């Protein structure tokens, strides 16, 4: 469970309207914006020292590229495509056409044709994530990418690129659509606690196992999900499970709360 000192470093968690109103009293070292893209996922990461990245982009029904411009983002240091399912990657084409990006990360799964279609897209350097990759993002952040491609999964959800962000401001985990098998492998690899978790697979019952939640022990959880979707996400079981390990008031849903903006780490601390 997060220490008291770490809780103090979390400057704000709030559900916001489509206007995406800024409510910070002090600048944050790291900020995460979970866009409301309906049944899908798109997350903007940016730092107080000028770095930014996009993790997934939704199904193309939400103009993420325009929302990035509204956030003051013309260039992205990185783009991560967790896996090639429509609700995670369809808007990438427009984003990459309208925004410069230094590097694109995709899963190293030859069965994932949706992700592979972006290989060397628009002359952007592409890295296939196989195993673990670590890199520094500016002064305050270390980013870790994990893809369990070699474990023989027959579902590309389980080869989603899992993205972790670490800093003296806290820890954040974005899980794509991983399911129970990949969650198990992740807990074998990592036993870290996280301040913020983007719940896997939009709250599907195939994910968010007790073992996984007990390991990552999030302070806050975000479920990126569409209202009245045909899949029945989020599952009632998944809505109940996190309550064993965290305060239920700290669970946010984009279908209920709209876009969610989180700032971590007082810039002046």
C-alpha cells in the first residue's frame, strides 16, 4: 500500500468534463490524461520538463489528434500501440500524420497484423517490444515496456505492451488488454506497488485477477470503457475485486466520469 509520503506527492485526481478543465493548484512533475474515447483506450502522458507520449488512440471515433493540439501537444516523444485491436489503434494514423513523433513502440507479435501495419509508418522509427525495454523520459521519469510475446499466447490481448512509469513522483501502470495469463507473468516479473492502474481490458472478467491486484495494490484505478457497450464491460466481478485492495471511491470510469486527468508530484518538491 502506498506510503503516507507518497500520497502527499499525488497532487490531484479528478474526473473532468469534455472541456478537460485544469484544476491543479501547483504544477505536477507528471500528468496523465485518460481520454473519454467510448469503448477503447487513449492516454496522454506529459512531464513538467516538456516530454510527452501517447499510449493507444481509441477506435477512430474520437479526434485524439485535435485533442492533443488543444493540450498544447504538437510533437510526441513516443507513441505506444499496446496491440492491434480497433479500439486501441485506429486513430493512430491521423495522430502520426498530424504530429511529429520520435519513436513508435508496438508488440513483437507476428500475429498482430493491426500493430504490424504501423511498422515504419511515415518513416517513424518503430521498435517491436519483445521482453522488457527500459528508458529514461526527461529528468523525472523512467519508462518500462514489457511484452510477453514469447510465452505462446493464442490471444493477442496477452501480448499487449504493458507500460510502467516510475519517478520520485510515483508509479503508474497501463496494461492494454492483458488477461489472466499475462497478468500472472507480470507479477512473476514485477512485485512493485502502483499509485495508478489503468484497469486491463476495459474491466473484462478475463483480467484483474486477485493475485494481480494484490500485487500491484493501486491507490487509484481508471477503467476506460464505453457506456452500454455490447461486451458488458466492466464486469460486476471486476468492479468488486479492486475494492478488496483499495478505496472504492478511488475507482474512476470514463463512461461515468468522462475524461480523467491525474497530476503526480509537486514540481517544486
